[in-house]
C-alpha cells in the first residue's frame, strides 16, 4: 500500500512541477535532460557505489534498460509535441487509457485472475480518465489519429515492459535500483547528445534556471519509477490491478491538485470523472482482494 501511495503522490508532484515550469520561464526540454542526469546521481547515492560496470552489461535486464530509457525520452518528446498540436485532452487520454495493454498482457503472460469486478473496474476507468482530463487545456481535433495511437501503444508497452523486467530479472532491491539507474542513464545520454546537437547546429543556449529545475524534478522522478517497480514486486496487488489503480490514482490526484492549487474550473464533467475514478479504483482493488 505504501509503494502505491508514494508512486501516485510522486507522479502528482511531477505533474504540479510541469504546470509551474512555464510560469517560472523554464525550458522544459533542458529541465528533463538535467532531470535524467540527477536521477542517475540519486540512484548512485542510494546504492552507495558506482552503478556502471562490465558486470552490468552481462545482466539479463541490461538490454531492456537501454530500450526502456530510449522509450522514456522518445515518449516524452511525443507527448510534448502532440500536446501542442492536438491539445492536452487527446494526449492525456491516449497516454492514460493505455493501461489496458499491460492489463491484457498480465492475463496472458502471468495467468492473473479475471473477474467481473475487475472487468467492470477497467471499463469504468475509460470514461473516468476521459472526463477527469477533459478540462485540462484547449481541446483540438487531432490532425491524425496515428500519433495518439502511437502514444497509446507506446505508453502501454512501456508499462508492460516494467512489469516484464521486474517479473523476470529484478529479484532484490539492488537489482531494482541498478536497473532504474541504467534506464535513466540511457535517457540522459540520449538527451545530452540531442542537446549538444542543438547547441552546435541550432544555436540553442543553456538556461541555468532550467538545469536547476531538473534537479528539483530528478529526485522525485527517480523514486516514482523505483517505487513503481517496488509496488509490482511487493505482491500487494496483481499487476492487472496495480497498474490501472496506479494510473487512475495519478489522474485522480492530479485533477484534484489542478482544481485546488491551480484553480482549474471544477466542471460537471470533471467531477463525474473523479467520482468514476474512485469507483474504478475500488472495483479493481476489491476484485484483486477477493479474487
């Protein structure tokens, strides 16, 4: 239960930071790249040793950490780009409704239980996510459904990958920490290479403020992934329940923060969405507890 709450709260905190960055004049891309570097340093301090060695490359999880790190930074760029093009609602819905993909894989790969309550909870999650995010920004008609579909599939496969690697390779806290560090190191390396290219050939200038913002972002971001892996490993909920409850919880708390701290209007649609979010969490959790 603790890992679930920490994961939801940390992701909500990250949401709040991203809402504040434009007000503070923060370059989001530079802050994100800086954040990945800080994630690596945070993990290294946590395990009290240099995390990179030849032995790491021989671990079964190593190639998956490279793939997941590349997916992290690629999906972030896609989310940022399509939010500008399609609006917040389409992008957020495509991202969060992807929970159906890891749930389906959980049933197929791990033989997790399917019950009427769990199916109802996941079904309720769809309108809950849509209505909860409906008021977040200007709604535009997507120029192409190819990109929301790509985001939907990519986000779902990323969640599936987290569970797959945790299930097969991460048997203790040290392996979980090392894997998380290598994921962020891959994202950091790709981000630094991209920033270097933009500085050399596109005249981009570094913003000290944005780099420091990455420091604020990096520590909670590291632990949001670390605690997610801990949650999936804890056995508190089956992954077919843990992943949707986690995603819906993030939507629920982020929407509440948006209304309470950022004065976003509590429309009827959003309030219905929040109530449905609570109902979906209860249905899925009860289904997991009582089988």
